[in-house]
C-alpha cells in the first residue's frame, strides 16, 4: 500500500492508484481491459449479424464479411469509444481539481484571518476599549427576537394542545387550565353554573399561589427596609457560597474513592458551614455577620424605608448613598414590576384585551378586568377579571383573622335564623295533636320516666335520658377536636357543611309550617334565607387564607358560554405562559441536586486503542497490573481523610457512641 500513488494527476495503465487508473481502488478488483474488449467485440458482432440478415445474398458475396469488414468495424468502435472516454476523464479531472483548489484556498484564507490567538475581549480592549466596541445592544436585540419567536411558537403549540384536548375529551375541567407541571400551584378551582343563566353559562374561579422560593425574581413589599433588602442579598450570597463548598467537598470525596454524600448528609454539611460565614453576635463589629457589610454601615440604615423625610434628606450622608445604591439596583420593585409586565404583555399578545387596569404599586396589587362595568347584568357572557397580589406573612395573618370573624358572623346569623324558624314552628303547632317526634316524646315522657326509674341502676348503670346533656344537633356529625397544627391551618370544612345543611333545614321547615300559603312572615323568612344563602355561597367561593403561603396570588374569575369556551381556552394559554415566565416551578431537592457520578465517568469514552504501561512487567500482564493498582489505590483512598472536614460518609459495621457524638 505504500507504493500506491495518491495523487489524482497520476495515470498509469497497470500501476494501482487511488484514482485516475483502470486499476484504481474504485474498480474494486474489476479488469477494465477485459470489459472494454468484450464491449467492442459484442458491438461489432451485432452489426455484422444485422448486415448479414438485412442484405441480399448477391451483395453479401461481393463483400469481404469475414475479414476486412469486421476489422474495420472493430477499429471504428474502438476509436470512438476511446475519444469519448478521454473527453469524459479529462473533464472530470479538471472539475475535481478546480473544486479541490478552491476548497484549499478557502481554508487557507480562514487560517490567515486568525492572525492572533488573543481573546476577542482582550483584542478589543487593546485596540480601543470595550466601550467603543460594545455589542451588548445587538446581543439584546437578537435575544429579544429569538424570545419573541419562541413565544409565538410556544403560544401556537399551546393553542393546538388545548384545542386537541378539547376535541378528544369534549369536556371542561381543571386540567384545561393548568398543565401537569404547574398543577401544584392551584389553590382553588371551581366550576359552577351561572346564577342568572345556569343552562348556558359557566362561572369559573381559579386561584394560583406562587411561593417566594419559586419566584424567578424575588418580590418585596414597598415599605421593606433597606436593611432587610441588604441582609436578604447577603443571605443569598452566603447560601451560594455554602453550596459551592459542599459541591467541592463532594468532588474531594469522589477523588479519594469514597462514597458520595446522601441527601440528608448534604443538609448536615450545609448546616455545619453556616458558622463559617455568619454568627449571632450582633454587638461585636468583628463578627462574621459583618464580613460583607460593616457594623457601622448597618447601623446607619437601621429602620430606613422606601422614603426619607425631605427635611432630613442630605445627599452627602452615608445612609442616603447606601439607599441610592439599593434604589439604583431596583431590588425593591424589580420582582413585582416583572410580574406585572409579564402578565399584561401576555394578555396583549394572546388577544385578551382589557378595558380596566389598576396597578396599586405600593400595595403590590394588580387588578385587570376585561370590561370596566362591574354589574353582571350589563356584561356579556364571555368575560374575565384578574387580581394579582403579593402577600407576606403579616398580611396573611390579618387575612386569616378577618376570615375567622366573617365565619363567626355567619354562624351567629344562621343560628339566629334557625332559632327563629324553630320558634315559629313551635308556636304554630297544636297542643291537642301529635305533629312530630318531639310531641310524641313529650306526651309519653312521664310514662317513659317511670319505666326507666323502675329499672335498677345497678343493672344498667346509665342515667336518665332526660338528665343527659343533648349535644347532637341532628344535622351533621360530631367534629373531632383540632390539634395545634390544625388550629394553625384551619380548613372550616365541617363548619361550612353545617351551615349549608342548616340553611337547607330552615327552608324545609318553612315549607312544612306554611305549605302553599304566603303570609307576610313567610315572605320575610324566605328573603332572609335567600340572602344568607347567597352571601354564604359568595363567601365559600373565596380563598381560605389559611391555605395560602407567602408569595404571589393570582385570582381569576371567568364567565364563559358552555358550548363556546373561548375565554376559557384563551385564559389557559395566558396562565401557563405566565407561570412559565415568573415561576421556577416546583423543584425536588433530590432531583435538582442530582448529577452524574464522577466515579462512573469512563476515561476511555473517546474509544482510543492506546494503552500505556509504566514498566515491562505491567505490559506483560496488564490484568494483574490493573487489579493490583485498583486494590492498592482503593485502600489508600479509603484510609485518607480530608483535613478540617468531618467524614459523614456511611461506613460498614456498627457506629459507636463516640462517632455519634462527633456527628
């Protein structure tokens, strides 16, 4: 193979070459000369046979068919075939050489353009500075273009997915709004028939809660102090540094051949490293908590909020300059403004117009309605309204207290109405006939008491029924006592069920008392029942603040025609795109921290056949060398330990008390 010519310009009839020869590698063992001779001979014989068949005998006798004619035909075909073949080879070789030369010239130009190995940033800085060769605006434009393109594609895919699901299922449910990856964020979703048009119109209530830990850009209340904002930024920095140290410690364990830390062990390692960056000594100015910001600077901004009294404002003071730095970074307003811009832009691009918007910036609340009017009788059957509000822990506590008071008010009013109707029922009963079980029990109460007293208490041991306290209200079952955890997270499901059944019992009792008659008393009682029932349904339709956590709350009220569902389908795209742009989504720490184990990464992944050995013995017996190196390396690695770090990797055997105390 070393004698084979590799140039395309070499042509030899017998010497093998890469291209350009009848013995080239492209022929793959074929005999070109034999094929050529066979072709010419067959064509000459075919023409002779045709001549012998077509011409008369007298003409054939005068022709020298067996000698000169065949030789002339053979030479004629040979000459024409050689001319065609040579023209074809010449043209092909010229075109191939031309393309190769153009390709070489192009690659040489590319190499010549790289006249320096310096980095682009360094080269620009040496030429005229990065500020004169700033491509930031161009990069932002490109990112925006790709972002808009991706948004349009995603919106089209969402429309297609929702329409497909609607056609396949032919129903409307919670899944039409929130997809699987965002289902955890739903606090409440309820479908109910519209009160005025129950057969054709549906009312939908959807509430989504995005926690503080899930927000891409953190949100702060407007009156959050500058001190709190700075401490929050320092805390985030400390957390990132701790994560980097734990990850580095993981790599050290793997390099030494030890097992990786488990999820619980990683938590303990992070906890142990907290004291490396901060402590609880507030008075000592050399404390680690003042590593990022000095104690005297922290004292200057203590209690400083969003505004400074104009009479006390001094641009040269330290606290004013510290506040200016924080305000320039826009940490206070960045998160909520991002959420507002995201929601309104998605509504615009999704063709979900709105006529009313109220952005309560200082209260961190946004109200968007499709129509300005709030009277349902004047509005079309396709409409929506949205309320986006940020809640912190203090606000949620106030909301919970108000919720408790409102529920207690409903309890008093419903109980008052229940007692009134029962009094009306008791007053209207006849004293001479039995109308219900209570009348029958009162009629035979004395006989039942005498019979009960005749039974020895030693035999039964139970007191008289008349002497027992009556706790069952005959409407609902007993409620179990709430634990401390349940008191902090009230559901009120039992109370709501009780109130609903009491209202139904009151309505049935009114019907039993008055029948088909409508006196003034019945009209008043029916009005009160309808009023309390309507108010209680609206209250039950609200969100229980005990089930909301600190973060963004998106409350959507939708009214849509059942067979049309235009607003429902469009709002589904808006909600999913909004959650994708504002929330990081739920992250399981075990999956989020998972990565490929370095111990399973193979060095021969490149598929190299090279094998290097240190000595001749290893080369003679590579298997023995590999096993000995593995055994010695693993034992040495297991015996080593990291200085200044605790070994919390699991070990074989029992753990004594000393090791537990160290952990």
